[in-house]
C-alpha cells in the first residue's frame, strides 16, 4: 500500500524554509558556500550510512579516511613541482621503494617458509627479524631522502591531473585503507572496532602531519584546483553554485545506485546479515566477506566526499581534521537523519550542517548576551577567551544531540523502512 | 672481575640516563594508564560497553582538584605535600559522585530501555563530546598548573657517582598512590561483600540477580570506583606535567590498549596492561644511541653509531599503543593474562 | 496451607504463550517433580514462579502470600531459591565465594550454613579455594545447589539438576536432594530422568503443551499405564 510521504514532505519543506531564511539573512555567497559544504558532508554521510545503517559497522575513524583521500587528491591534482623532479629526490625515493619491495618480499618469503619445512618458532623469529631489518633499512633511506626533498623542493608536489581523477584516487586510497583495516577489525565486536578505527585515524593524521616531504605537513598545501571555474574567474556565487551542482549530481547518482543495490538480492542479503548474523552465517553466507565489501565501498564514498569537501576549501591542512568536531558531526547527521535510510541520511546531513554553521554566530551572540547581562546584574567579569569557549558549546551540543537522539528517537527522523521478507 | 672494577667499566652515566628517561618515565605513564584502565575494565566487565569518556573523566577529576585548589590554597602547606595531592581525596569523591550522576541521568535510562551494547557505546561517545565541550566551556582551552605558589615541587636525587637518578615529588607520590590503589582494590574485590558481588555480576549477571544481588548497587559501586581512580590518575598526571583539556583524548587510546591487553573485565590485568603499554611507549621512543655510544671505541672505524636511534620517531608515539592493541586483538582477543590471574 | 501454590498460570516470551494454565501445589516438606516432553513448559514454569518472566494470567502463592510477578530479589528474601539449569555458578569465583554470593542478602554470621553445605556436599570442602569454573560438572551442580541453600530457603526450585551428568553422579545428586528435603526444605524440580525422580517424589506433575496432563503422587504416576506409555518411555 502506497501512502503519501507526508513526513518526508513536511521535513523537506521545513529545511527549505530554514535555508531560505538563512539566504535572506547572510546573502547568497555565504549561503551557497554553506550548501556546497553540506552537500559534501551528505556524500560522506551516505558512506557512513552504508557502514553503520546497512552493515552495523562502527567506524569512528572517519577523519582518517577523509584526510587520506584529500591527500590523494593533492598528490594527483596539485600542479607539478619541477624542483622536486629535477632534484635528487625522485631517485632516492625510487631506491627507498625498491628497498621496501625487496624487504617485504623477503619477509613474506620467510613467513611462508613452512613449505620447505622450517619449524614454526624459527620461522616466526626469522620473520620478525626480517621485518625489523626491512623497517630499519627503509627508515634509513627515507630519512635522508626526505631531508633532501624538503631542502631542494619543499615537498613532492602533485601530478597536475584533473581533479576528478584526484577524487577517485583519493577515494580508492581510502577504500584501500578500509580493506586493510577491515581485514583486521571486522571480526571483532563493535566496541573494539570503534577503538581500532579511532586509532587508525590518529595514525593517518600523525603521518600526514609529520611527513613534510610528502604533504608539506603543517605548512599546508593550497590552492587545490577545482573541477569548475574558481571564484577568481566567475565570482563567488556562480563558481560556488557550479561546484554545488557537481556535488549534487554526485549525490543523485549515488542515491540512485544505492537504492537499486539495496533492492537487489545483494542488498537483501546484506540486511539479512545485519539483522541476524548467526542465521545468515548458518545459511552459508560469508558474513565477514560481505561486511568487508560494505566497509570498503563505504570508505570509498567517504573518501570521495571528503576529497570534495577539502577541495572546496582549497587548502589541505593535515592538522585541521578534528575527530571531535567533524567525525561526530557526521555521526549526528546519520543517526539523526535515520541510519540505513538514504534519503534520511541526506536530509540529516543538510539539516545538521546548516544548523552547525549557524550555531557559531548563535553561540557567540548568546555568550555576548550572557556577558552583558552577567556584567550588568552581578558585576561579573567574563574571561578573556569567552569567544573560543563559546565555540566549545557546539561540541557539547553535538554530544547532547547524539545522546538525545539515541534515547528518544533511535531510528532518527526518517527511520529505515524495515521490509518484511519471508 | 672484582666489584669495584666492574663499576668503573660500566657506563654509569648512560645507565642512569636510561633509568631516568626509560624506567621512571615508563613507570609514570604506566601508572597513569593503569589507574584509568582499571576503571575502563571494571565498567566493561559490569556494564558491557567500552567507556569512551574515561579520559575526560580523568580530566574532570583534575579540574575538580583545580577548583578545590583555588578554594583551599593553604591545605598543602599545612601538611608539607603538594596542595592538589592533599585535596585529592575530595576530588576523587566528587568525581565518583559525578560518574554516578552521569550514569543515573544518561546510561541508566538506556539500560532500562534495553539498549544494545553498540547503542551504549555510541551514547558514551556522545557523553564524551559533552564532557569535552563542557570542560572547555568552563575552564577554557588553555594550559594550567596544578600548583599554588606555596607548594614546593621537590626533586629527589639519588647520587650514583656521576649523574643522579632524578625523581620528582609528584612522581613519587604517584607511585605510592598507584600501589595503594592496587592493594586497596585487591582487598576490596577479594574480601568485601560488595567486591565479590561485583566479580559475581561480571561473571554471570543473571545468576547474580537470582542470588538476590542488587545489580543497581553493583553498578553504582563500579562508577564510584572508576570515577575515583580516574580522578586520581588525572590529577597525578596534571601534577606531573600540566593540566589541559586536550589531555583526555590523547590518553584514551593507551588506556583502552591497556585494558584490552590485560583482558577486559580483569582489574589486575588492566594494571599489568597499563604498565606494559607505558613501558613500551616510553622505550619505543627512547634514544638507544645513548646506551650504545660507550661501545663506539670497541667498534671498527667505519661503523658509526648515529646520534639518534629510536624504534619509533617521537611524533608517532600514538602508533605504539595502537599496535599493541591490534596485536592483542588479532592474536589473543581475550588478553594476555587470561587464565593466569583469577578474576 | 500449601507452601507453594501455582494456580493456572499463563506466561510466555513476547507474544507467544508457552504456559496455558499450569497448576502446581507442593506442601512444606515435600518434593514435587515436574516431568514432560521437550517444550512442555517445565523450565518456563519455574522461571515464571521465580519472576524471571511475567505471568499474564493466574496466580502464584507462597506460604499463602501472593507473589505473582514479584522480582527475583524479593522472592529470595521471602524464602525461595532457584538453581538454573545452565550457567548456575560464578566460574571465576572460588567455591566458597560462590557460597558467599548465595548468602549475599544475609547480614548475620552464616558460617554454620557454609559448614552445612559442606556437610551435604563433602567434595566441595577440599575444593573451597578453587574457582568453580575449574570443577567437574557434578561438582559444579553441587556448588550451584549449595549457593541456593545459603539463604536457608523454605523452597528450592531446581531446573534439571542432573542434566548432562553421568548416571553415577545422577544418583548422588538425587541422594543429596532427598537429604536436603529431610531437613525441611520443600523442593520443586524439573527432571528429564522422570522415572527415577518420580520414584522419590511426593508429588508428580506431567506437563504437555503448557498444561497439566496428569497430577498425583510419584507412585501413582509411575503406576499409571497411560503415563508410563506416553511420557516415561519404555523401560530403563
């Protein structure tokens, strides 16, 4: 029986009204920027809803995947750095790479040496020794290479390829990291997986932040080229609108693909696995393999969305990926919108991001009032860093939103429509 | 070789450096991780979810100590110990009550509604954000000292001929406190009625209920202990270095690693795990070249010992607990101490 | 006045009812045995009595007092004790600590009760410092019953105390149950080994499909040819 999607329409109308009000207040340039960023977040949220809503995978390392994908985009799409290619760097890096490949090959060969009858304890010891030597050798070559590159050229630069190739490559990097992580963590219970993904995100960030030769580290890389003409050519409103439409098309394509996949036998199997893992396993489904697929696809989408988000900002700054503000903002989008419901997720992303953006001036305004009232009534002297403190209010509110949604509406605003399948 | 001769041959300065920068530093971070990990492991054993805001619970405890410090700046001078340490029992009590309060307001209703463990974990992440935001809101993002002017940051030196073994007063107090906490916890869990009931609930909650054990009381006691130990760890950490809100997020990964290494639900395992993670982390970034340098005269000319030999560059310290964590999760998900310690 | 009186209760998990009117009456010094095929609702009856799942119709009276849907904790205080079929010890606690947990609600000195349990189950005395999880199945069953006795219950509910035990241990456990009963503890037990259990039962209840099919003394049921044919199997 088909009923009118009243709930969806009401929520959508509310969102449109909210956005319109903001547009009229802050002007189109800022408004379009907000929408473009919200759209990028929506892509990331779709990736997360696949992992959490469809497969029940607990990924709290979102910023690691986003940062890696953004780095991938920089590596492919940033203009070529001639100083690097003409210097000694490429040769040294080449040798480092050769060392790495040889070392890994030897280590793997030793770890497989049971086939020629090497006993297990000895094999284990030899493998560890080989791995340690490989590590030391690679580190020993990489360090001088890194300092030569930093001295000669600053950092390796990019390849100057079109930015959409960069996005795809970034997404692929994130997917690859997801594959590695998934192989390790998917068999674990959810809390362990959360801890593990949190850890990997910290490590990726530590690497990107400290590998100056590769990423310029805290010096940041900018500007990352856009897939559409930049504000310098078209002006803010037109170029940002063009960017917004690129991301919007991406969302539509993703949405259609996901809806179709979800209705297919493959999607049915995924739901079966999520709802009753034991039964699905008993029916001969390879549960962990299916979940690995979900994890990789989800991370690919997260990566592409993240790359688009960072490209829009035009600056790659490894120290700007904050787990607290960003990762859990995306989580709120997914849980509030309705995990496992694509439309709900997109809606949640837009709503939460709009509210998030507006919460900054709102919090500042609120605290200014408190300061004034407090001063008038009690002679209260506000601390000097009140503005930075006021912004922390937003972190508190994200947390509160998570707690309240989970408590009051665990399915979100647009809960997943559970189909009954006999 | 006679004793005296051995001593002159041994590179004493280098050894002392190793003790100062390796052993003592490892013991300190290990003790702090242990104090946190015991709470995480108890909560996991009783309530069955990973308590993400535990690092913030530690910071909260330290901030309670800071508030007390502002209120009673003279308390330390009266006893001759750092003021924050003298006021620590009050801060521990406050944090314990705070932890119970959070359970009452947030976790308990979810428990009664029958939420799944994953939802509890997500809720705990929400609580983590609320606490992080709250702490920064009230205390700002800056760095603070947990000392009042009257406090002396005593430094003890144990002379050994050349370089001295150096240990500061807060470090010494931390060791004493950790050992006292371990003993108290042991006596509580094995001797007291409530301690045994906690272990019983961790073992078999259904049977505990059938025996007439009030799960509510056990849960409350768990939060009291976890909160008090978190406050102790957080305050001592802030005394040893400084107090800043970012403390908590950096510390949660090693604490989880310690709890999992020790086998979740096993307090003694958590203590051992904390020390293990602390030592590994410290020794991984320790500059071994200092210890190898005395060997230089013995080596042929063409081998030169580099100025810096570490297993892991200092910037990547966070990688260490993570790899310990992964290694344990892959090879021994039950923790390395299961079966040996009976708890 | 009967010690325990289960009056036509209905109960189940979620929507589906498993019990559709089960009645049981056992006097203060009696052993009542519940037998019946799998899925008849035997264990469910015990759980419903002990407040582990809610009774939708009917009533449970203990010592003349209505205890329908009371919490397990309050029932323990009222003088009931329950030994589940599985997971009935605290594996990482020692034998003596398991007994301590049985006495959790007591505030007096219960040393004599610990000695009494060791009197009923002598093997436990030597193992009292050993974790219960390291004991054999039969010894674990002893720990479980010992734990339940620590409250000095008037009524002991036993869910298949001999499940999974060797015939040797089975006889020993039955002997202990009779010994416990002679000290004045009423017993309601579910038992798969129906023939042996009915041999010493004062009252027997044959359940099927969540209802009483036959009720009588143990001897009456054993002698009833229809019970024997339908529920007690051929010989053994």
